[in-house]
């Protein structure tokens, strides 16, 4: 089995890579910085479908974990980085999968449950959930997070990858 994990510097990526590697899976982590790990680490810029894209050939799965941390003050620069780090990376992965002669069978792309409206009246889920952002009393930070989620998922679902199953991982 072969798994490619873009977003190599994050905690979730490291946990997944360690787990899969221990199970004997061939793991390739895409990271903006080189790191010495027991699994393969490939440098990429997170923006272009570059030389790293060859590593997607014949992969069983891609688990895309992009994004600048949201644990920060939301000034204009950080808002731009939060949005671009998710959308550009997802587009680059989608383009690389679309160009692959033998594309991955599965593409899991982390997303966010903040795409749903804030609800205390009922659960929000894929079957019956309502996207948010139109609530009249929603703070601007909520609207920003919802717009990030919409643009991020649009980049994911608009990618032309007909031979690859896609799953958006909407976590809180």
C-alpha cells in the first residue's frame, strides 16, 4: 500500500505518517521543509503541481492536510495565508491527480465543519446540514471561516479527478 500525505509539518500528518509507516505502508509526506523521518519526505511548495506529483502515480490514497494554523489573530495577512494555504494546495493536489496516468484511488481532503451554520436547534451533517454565513447576527470571523470552507471545498470538488474517489473530512 502507498499513501501520500501533503501537509507534512502538522501534528495530524505526523501521527498518520507514524501510524501507517508502523503498519508497513509506503508513506510519502509532502512538506515545505525537509525533515529527517523514517518515512519518505518530499519537498514541495504547496502551490504548483511540480516534480512531487510523480509520487502520486499508483498511490492508493492521498490524505491532504493543508493549511496555515487558525490559532492566531485574524489580521489581513493571516486571513490571506489561511485561505490561500488551503485553496492553492488543494488545487495543486487536484491538478496533479488529474494529470496522473495511474491516479490514486482515494483522495481525502481535510475540511471543516464550520461550513455549517451555527445551530443549537439540531445537528448539522452532510445529509441535512445547512451551510452558514447568512445568519444576520453572525460575527465577521464566522463569515470568514465559512468562506474559507466554501472556497476550500470548491477547489476540492471542482478538481477533475473522475478516477479518484473524493472524501471531504469535515472536522470541528
